[in-house]
């Protein structure tokens, strides 16, 4: 089973879906000038299944994803482009904005 966490921030049209691989919560990823804090406050929500994540990804217009497993699902759902993904300490990160 894939362990993925999600948390929803904001309300109305300003909602953001934060998603991460469970094992990354609480870590700070650093590479060069890039530093990404995978904080409990932003990413540390409820655990969901892969199927639930696939559904949620289509419901939100603003999505922030950290983790190789979660990003892979966004790619499979054709919601992210490979060239939009960055890697920090070999961990994939992508932000999705639907217009």
C-alpha cells in the first residue's frame, strides 16, 4: 500500500491541496539554493489511498505535491508534465495550477 498524506487549505476558489509521501513529513530537503520544508502543518494531514488521491487530484485547481510516489500518480493522471518537476535530494516536487 502506498502511504500518502493530504491536507486541504483555504476555502472557496482559493483552496490548495497539499500532498506528500508519508515518510517525508517533518523533513527539510535542501539542494543548492533550494530548500523545501515538508512541514506537519502544511502537508501532515490524513492518509489516503492511491485511488482516493487519483480522485482528489482532479477536484482541485491548485496542488502542491512532494514525494516520488505521489508525483508519479500525478504524472499517470496526466496532470503534471515531466519538465515541471524538480528534484531536491532525489525527491520529486511539483506544483500544479489549472487554468
